[in-house]
C-alpha cells in the first residue's frame, strides 16, 4: 500500500505530511512528552534486550474525561453537508457500491447519528475542498485535513480526532520495548531525506548513525535487507506496511510513539467555515460522546488492526 495511504494533507502542497501527538489516554500523552524532552539521561544503562513481540494494540484518546463539553443547542442544526476526498484510503474512498466509504466517512455518519440530524457526504478532489466550503457547497470538511496556522487563518477546526505519531520499526528479531536516545548510540537508523522525521532525529538522537533515503520504498527495503537496524517515520503508513504483504512479515514497531508537535503538527480536525461556532461545538460534543460510549474505539479498531500508537 502506497505511503499516501497514511499521510496527512496540507494546503500548501496537497501532499502527504506526517503529523503527531499520539495520545493513548490524555494524561499519558502529557507524561510521554515530558519524558521525551528530558531524555532520561540520568537513568541511562545498557540497552534493553529485544522484546519478544511488539506492544499490544492501543487506541488513541484525545478527550479528557474531566473536561466534558456541555451539550450545545442543536435545534438550529437540521442537516450537515460533509465534504471529503475521493481517493485517500483507508480514510476516504469510493466503495465497491460506488458510495463514499472509509474511516472519515463512517465517523461522519456516527456524528450525525449522535447529533440526530440528517447528513450528506459529498466526495470531491482534495484541491477543491476549500473553495467548496467557502462557496457554501458544504458545511464541514472531514478529509484528514492537517491543522496548521495557515489553515486556521481560513477555517475553524474541531478538536483533533486523530493524529499520526512517529515511530521506530525494526526487524522482528530486534524489537525493543522502549527506544531512547542512549539506546541507539552507534545504531544505524534509516529515515526519509529532508523530512520532519529526519530533523527530529538530528535534534534528539544525536548519537545514532543516520542513513537518509529518497523514498518510503527505499527506506523499507533497507530495513528488510539489514542495511539499517531501525527506520523512523509516519506510524500510520508504517502500520499498514507492517500488516501488508509488502513487508513480508519482516518487521514490527519498536518502542512507543513520539509526539513533538514542533516537528509533526497539531493533528487532524474537522474544518468548518470561520465563525460557524454552532456546528463546531456540536461536532466537538458529538466526538466526545462517541469516545465516551466506546464507538470511536470500535471504529478505530475496525480500520487499524495494527495500531500506529
């Protein structure tokens, strides 16, 4: 499956970029970020022995149960016209029956059920989505749109409903339960040249031996051939590769997700027109309710059998 499958879109290039901030529980994410910055140098010891298997399945949770949103006034909402992209599996694509399908599409339908309004889902080319909502041909964009300062200048966004963390992958005989800078001293780590992941490694894993590659295909082949000990990249695309036939069941995640927003962005939200607070608040309330009821978890597990978190 091509790397496009698991990437996040941005306005400037309409190309895939990696985002971050995995949150496997709201409080856990905060603790993880602190540990990442500190580096844990005081506890540096011998690298841990390879783990027998990768970490268990995890589901992201971006909602704090202590900050339950109030139920907004939904009486002014009668229909929500969602816009999404035509070809971005598994998030949005045309199903066998010709109708919209994918994680984003199913989430939109669940949101409408929770709010108890009718909804339509129109598929368009990605580059036409912003103009469509600006000209009132839709109410909300649910198309893996990255939240960036440039996008915030044009649109309002809900709270993030998913993010793409960065993770290490190793061959199965070299999986580590935890990856820290001191554990990779002198180890060969592959990464895409010029990517935010490369910039992160150069800043945080200064003692690793970095090897840069021009493409995902070259990077993953290097790991399969044993040219590098680890590769580092977008966890969603890597999860699909690990679980797909192209990997040859060679590899697995090592350690947990990395969550530095300076390198990997703010996450993915649903976009609405500037000032449409009624719809934005309704969607935020419904997202929280779906998570609280476990319906978000059910949907996530249906689409991501190998968790990127």
